[in-house]
């Protein structure tokens, strides 16, 4: 799913799909994100790698916490959302 060029995207709901990576770092107006519970084509659970920017960190910590089995691209696994991750790599996970 490529949403990088959609600058006005405010809500993204993509739960229970076959996504393995999602980059929302350019979606600066994104407020709602619900994209956990991803599966493979064989219907086995898989992790979603999520790329966010530094400004989205607060949203990740506070309201995007329902994203089950999501890995923020810094490598931290978030089985129930939220993390204490930092942006020591220049701003993008």
C-alpha cells in the first residue's frame, strides 16, 4: 500500500490485510492509524513494518496504540502498540 504521495490523508484503516510494510512518514496530516493484524497469503500472522517521522512519534505513543503486531522501522516490536523508541537516527524510524 503506497500512501506516500497523499499529503491530505487524515485516517488510514488497513487492519487484517496482507501488508508487510507501510510508510506514513510523508502523511503529515494523518491523525488516525489502524493497521495491525496483518497476515500472509497463507493466512498466517505477520508483522507490519511501519515507517513514521519524528512528529508522528507522539501519535504513535498516544493514539495509534491499537496496532497489534506492528514493528516500527527502528526494530522495536509493538505487540500492543506504543513504545519508548527514540529518533537518534535523524528523525525517520
